[in-house]
C-alpha cells in the first residue's frame, strides 16, 4: 500500500509541478523542458519541502528513455541523412571529438580521473534533438536547407551516442588487458542484434502494425506500438546485453518502414510526451543546487564549452565545407545546447562509478542554462548576420557563392543572362519544375541551400548557386536583375516575402510564383505581396476534378 501511495504521489506531484513550471517557461518563450527540470529540482532531495521517491522516479524515467528513443528511431530518415551526408557525417564526428576534448581537458585540469573526464566531455558534445526540432518548427525552418543539415548533424550525433551508451558499461568494468576482447564482444552483440532487426524486425514489425490496423481498434493499434517498443528493448537487453535505449531506437527505426509509421508516431505521441516529462523531472531531482555556490567557476566553464566552444567549432567546420555564413550561424546556434542524451549518459556514468555526482549536477546545470539561452541565440541569427555582412568584407565573401555561370561556355551562359527563370529550391517540387523546363528548353538558374545538390547540378551543366535566397547576394548571383520569372518552390514560407522584396527591388517587373499549403496564407500573399500563389490542396483538387470529368467526356477547361 505504501509503495503504491508513493508511486501515485510521485506521479501526481511530478505532473502537477511540471505543468505549472512548464507553462511558466512557455509564457517566457523558453522550452517547457526548462520547467520540467525545475519541477524536478523543487521535489528533489536537495531542496526543502516535499521529496518525491527518487528510486520510483528513476524507474519511470527508464520507460521515458525507451519511449524517447523509440520516437527518435520512428523519425529517423536514412534518406534525409544521405542528402546532407557530406557535411553532416564528418562535421558531427569532428565536432563531437573537439567538444569531448574540450570537456575532458577541462575536467583533467580540475584533477578528475580520465574516466570521469571522458564521460563529462562526451555529455557536453551532443545537442538535444528534442530542443532543436521544436526550435526549427517554431521558426518554420524545419524543411529549409539549413534545417535539414542541422537535423542530419544531430542524427549522426544520436547514432554516435547510441554506440557510446553501448560501449560505456564494458569500458567501465574491463581491465586493461581485456579491453580489446570486451569491446569486440560488445560490438559483436550489437551487430548480431542489428542484423536480427534488419532481417526479422524489418519484416515483422511493419506487418504487425498492419494486422492491428485492420482490426479498426485504436486501442489495439496503440498497444501494438508501445508493446513493440518496450518488447524489443527488453529483448535487446536480455538476450544481447544491449541497452534498453538502443533496442527502442531500432524498434522505431524498423517501424518507420511501415506505411503506417506516421500513424504509429501520432498514436504513441501522448504516451511518449507524458513519460518524457517524468524523465526530465527525474533528471532535475538529481541536481544539487549547492553547486551554483560551491563551484561557480566549474559551472561557467562547463556552460561556456556548450554555448561558445561547440558552436565556434561547428561554424568553422561548416565554413570549411564552403557553406555560406548564414548556414554556419544556424548550425552553430542549433548545437549551442545539450539535452536528453547528455542526461542519459551522465546518469549512466554516475551509476557505473565513472562520473562523480558533481559531474551530473554540472551537466544538468549546463543543460538548463544552454536550453534557456537557445531561443535567444536563434532570435539573434538574422540581426547578427546583417551586422556581420554590413561591417565585414570577409563576412560578405563567406556569404557570397561563386557565379553559377562562370563554368559554362560563353555561348551557353548568354541564354541565362536575360529572361531566364530563377528557381529557388530543388526539392521534390523544384525538381519536377526543372524537369519540365528542361523538356521545353526554358533556361533557368537554381538557388539551393544544399551545397552537395548544387555541385551535382553543376556537374550536369545546370547553373546553380548555393545559399539562402532570402539573402540579396544569392539572388544577385542568380542574375535576378534580368530574369523573367522567380519561382519559389521551397516549403519555407517564412522567407517568401523577403525573397519577393529583394527580387522586386532588383527587378521591379519580375513575376513571382510561390507555393503554400495554407489557404489563408495564400490569400494574404496574393493580396498583399502581389504574388502568383499556388495553394497545394486547391491544385490537387483541381487536377483530380479534371481527371474525373475527362473520364466522363466532359471538357473541364
């Protein structure tokens, strides 16, 4: 009875305070995660008043970790990662190595053991996918080129941290002479589990979802999703000695192969969000506020690595890959915070006896500070970019791409200097427009943020400029001043007005065509900005109607 009462009181107080503090954080335009962590601090053993059952909170948090990792796997897209692999894979790995070295080096200067220093460095090297996704969504930048790079970068970080979580326990318990054997056994078990999931899980889990969907029962479908996540996590731990987190991640990744993956994500979202709240609350309960007074220097050093060191390393890497300054600033801001993986790693390091309790408190404090500052960094991106490019010739050179026509023969280039189409975005929509223009031999220049895609286009002798078309330099490089039409084929409607304003300033008579999926926004753009707007649902309905009428011999024209 006492255990049950403790469980209910812990859950009730955790949810109640998390709701209050989360609401306060949202009103202050900060991520609700800050509120959840603060709620945990209030009911933790290091603050006066009600103290929740820490052991029970940790057990509930384990479920939260599983469901969080399941959600990451469910949204993990290998295709999206491959599109930005040339920058995301080496960039993320080098950035993590540099941040780990900064953190570990600082901890060694404090006199910590090498194991503790390594865990702290790794915990400070990985950003929060949850925080980043919410930041990008709130600014309409999730589907932008820079957004894809940032998400791909964090996917690589997540995969690297999954491997770290697998290798850390054997590393903590091994003797020096058994290092190679223990690592080989661990990697072998992970590989065996991975092969099993690819061979059996990839076929079984999507089929299981389909069978449950055919029953028409929403409860059974949701139960199937949760049972698969927890069940695979248990099998991973019991048979392959792989972490629950890794098992849940692979369960989500295999379920993504199903056509019902979006429904699975939607159905499991409330449960994942609820347990995720308990996870963040339980992390807050482990934080000792006394560290703010006892070791402010250590806290400032830890926070500086996250908010200053990691972003500067990332920005230098992005610029070295010949991406423009605005991309470097966006990636730098995206990585200037730490979150769920840092908490998981710090908790694991503490339980293994590698990381002292002080280290876990430092990680949590650095997370709270960095997550609170992150919205401010994102808000400062555009003013900072304008200030830098306005005052620094170097910044302007870093922003400006090379002329997309420079590599073409003069006779060919002349076709693109007058009356050409400037096509912003070469994604699913832009690619189809470009193919149609090619078929009818209409000259066009592509403006695209993905540098690899630009190089691919240039390899096919298609003029393309790399960068954000909401920056004047990019449209100037696309020769917008003499273009006949500007087609904005990107889903990033936030920057449409800015692009239109620049284009009209440089070429008052140009026609501008845009796309949108919002009926109200389509009306506003057509009325206020004088653009030719194609509303997605309306165009789809018109096409389907013409097909139906044509089948009946009626000319819809």
